[in-house]
C-alpha cells in the first residue's frame, strides 16, 4: 500500500492491531458516533438512536468483540475504526469514526479481515450490511443475497445479507474484474 494523496496532501497511514480489552470504551464511542453521524440518509432518528444504543452496554459489546476476531484501525496511533469476524466467514461489525471516513480505514479493515477469513479456509465471507454501507461492500465484490428486517430496541431496521466469494486462496480487495 502506498501513500494515498488527496489534493496534494498525503493521508496518514492506517495502522491495524488486535483488539484489547482496554479498547472497549473507545470502540463503543466509535460505534455510536458512526451510527449517528454516517447513517442519517438511510435511517430515521429513532432507528439511529436505538442502533447507537447498542454501544451503551459496554460490557456486552466488549464480550461480543472479545469472542470474535476483532481488529482495530488507528490513524497516528489513535483508534478510528474496527472490524470483527464471527466464526470463519461472517463479518459481524465494521464501524469507522465519521472524522476518519473516506480515508481508507474501512478498506484496510476489510482487506485484513477478508484475508484472515480466507486464511482460515473460508470459501466466502458474508455481512449483514446496513443500507449506508451496501455500496461500499458492492464495490468490494459483495453480492446481495437477501433483504432482512431486524429489531433493535423498539425499532425495526432493514439490512441486506451480502456475500463475497473468494477466488483462489485470497480475496482481491477492490480490484475489478469479470464477474462470474
């Protein structure tokens, strides 16, 4: 990965590291801020509040992240996002702080988790994508499989189960090629 430049300025390099128990509070804040700040075009205020409220129970969130393969993305040593892999082949959570959006953080997290899933022998990876994230996953080669409605608190939220099939031994990131 080379330096990415926007308008002549190089963006800081995204670092990745394993999740640590001490990360729970900051990751809960990233989760809530991401939901509140990035999904307003696709979900109502009540839906966003219920969804972000999942982060209020830090103990439960910490247990969820610790039970999965969770990676933390950093910019200049500060956590700015995270991804978790449930089992061998389900991307469970992917959240990036709005201030770090569109800087390659989500792509770096997905590249890493897809490679780890493939290394664990997975033939594909699935995700239950929010409407907000669906175009991101589509560009990465994920295909919609089913539309879902989930209950969070007292609210119903729609998402789409998407699947990316690995070709060969490792995923190819955001490269485009002929689809089969």
